[in-house]
C-alpha cells in the first residue's frame, strides 16, 4: 500500500527543515552557537529525530525511501556544520594571531614621509633603493665630540663597563667607606667578593687605566656608557653616556683646562650658549669645578628642565689630584694635568633643546627622524 499524502507531507517537512537548518548553520557566529545548533537540529530530540520515529507508521518500501531521504538530509547538514566549524576555527586563529602580532613594520604604516627598512617608494633619496635608518642622536653626538677633540689633538681611549672597585673608586682617591662614594649611587655585580665588581658610575676609571698603560704626555678622551641607580627624570637616565678627558704633561695649569673647555663649548654649541665654571668638589681633582651652560629650553629664565635655575650642568672637571698620580706611579713633581667628564646625553639634550631626556629612549620615529 502507498499512503502518498503522509509521505509527501514528511518529505515537505524534511525539505523545509533542511533548508532552515542549513541557513542556521551558515550564519552561526561562533563555535559555541554552532555546537548548540547541532544538538538542537541533529540530536535525538531534534525534528529530524521525530521524523525518523514516524517512519514506523509507513509501509516497509516507503519506510526505506523516506529513511534514506532523512539520512541523506542529515549527512548534508552534518557536512555543512563541519564546513562552518572549519571556517569559524580559521577565523578564530587569524584573530588570535592578529591580537598577538608584534608590529615590526610601524615605520611603514605611518604614511608618506616616514621611511622604514625595505621600503622603496617615494620619500627618501633614490626611489629604487630601500630607505635607510641613521645613527641615534646620542651616537651622533658621541661621534661629533670625538671629532671635535681629535681635531684639538686628543686621541680616543676605551675602558670596560664592568669595573673593579679599585678603578672606579679607590685609585681615584676614594678608599673604602670614603664619604664621597655616596656621590654615585652604584650598581654592584655579583662577582667575586661582595662589592668588588660594579657597573662603572662614570668614565673616570679610564683615566686610571690610561695612566697605568701610557707615559705622559697624555691627551685622551674616553667616551662610553655609565650606570647609576638614578631615577629617570628630565635630566637623568640610569644608563647614560659620558666623555672623559685627561691631559697629563709638564706645566699644565687650570688656565689650560678653562681654555680647553671654552674652545670646546664654542666649537660645539656656537655663540648662543653661554657657559660657566663653578667651584665644586671631586675627590680625584683639586681644585674642582662644575661646567654649566645656559638652559636652551628657557634661555636662562628657569623651567622644569633646568629645575628653575636657568643653568644645566654638563660635567665636572679639575686638576688631577696628586693622590691619583701616586696611585698610578706618575711623579706629581714633574707632571701636572687636568681631567673633565661631561654627560653626552646631556650635551645632546642641550644642543637640540630637548625638554626631557627620556624622549631619547622612546624609539618614536617622529622624534628620531629629526636628527
Ligand atoms: C662625574 O661623574 C665625574 N666623574 C666627572 C669628572 C671627571 C670630574 C673628571 C672631574 C674630573 P658627575 O657625577 O657630576 O661627575 O657627572 C658628570 C656629568 O654626567 C653630569 O654633569 C651629567 O652631565 C652627566 N650625568 C650624571 N648622571 C647622569 C644621569 N643619571 N643621566 C644622564 N647624565 C648624567
């Protein structure tokens, strides 16, 4: 027997159900929604399950045909749900990757006028060549200082950044527990006996190393990195740079020191910046002085950068103390000398009129490309 009306009704219901379920799978927004839809639309208690159960009311041959139709519809829907799951998984992976991504191409996304490695379009020199970076302002300043002093007859020396207590303090006339050690907040390394190895707080240990290895006459500058437990602010960084100067010869006077600093200031800053030496104290020089220039931010009127003093301290200087000559075996009766130590980052800051030294470390291309 063939009960066509109920069979066609089941087929209509099946077709309608399949179309609705397919649409629901296609627009499922996330994996969780898809899982719920699968359970509702394909599970035992689903409409499909109901249709399956109705089969027992049909004649065997109709039951087989309808059964196959239901199975085929279920198989198509299962496949559709699987495809949707693969899409959603791929999209979730892409979103996670995008969220985790480190943008190393910032330079290229800043629009016209901002170059970056590998970029060959307009904006920088030959359009056929990739844009090139350049040296950081501090490195440029260091190079310019070296050039200035080499042109004045100095040679360039170097020393290690991890130093011993002897070179950083003791040979510079600061025996253990000397109160002047407190002038430099020191970072010690866990090497050897406690507090014997440190990150140099200034470039002055290169004075000692140079005098140990060379006989006078000595005319050297020693640029390099220094470390202090200083809190970063407008004029301080915990890692910064100094350039040390040392002259040892017969008949060197404080006048030679003042003249050298004067010549350097004019050569480096030009006529708009005024400088002064103020009496000061360093254990390794006697007499000692501080070298200051007018604040370029306020022109001397006083501002946050210069702590409202109108002046910015660039370094210390003085005549080499006889105790230092004694530590390195130079006869203080025969020779005299002067030394100075300037902050390179501070010099760069003054020269370009930078209100806050921390900007040097921001890695902001809009700042870096100006120099
Ligand atoms: C010294 O370090 C002495 N060694 C200088 C010296 C050398 C005196 C030779 C006499 C003879 P002072 O601690 O003042 O001195 O530092 C010198 C300069 O280094 C400062 O004027 C400043 O320009 C720079 N400087 C010091 N600390 C910092 C810091 N945390 N960040 C940036 N620059 C600094």
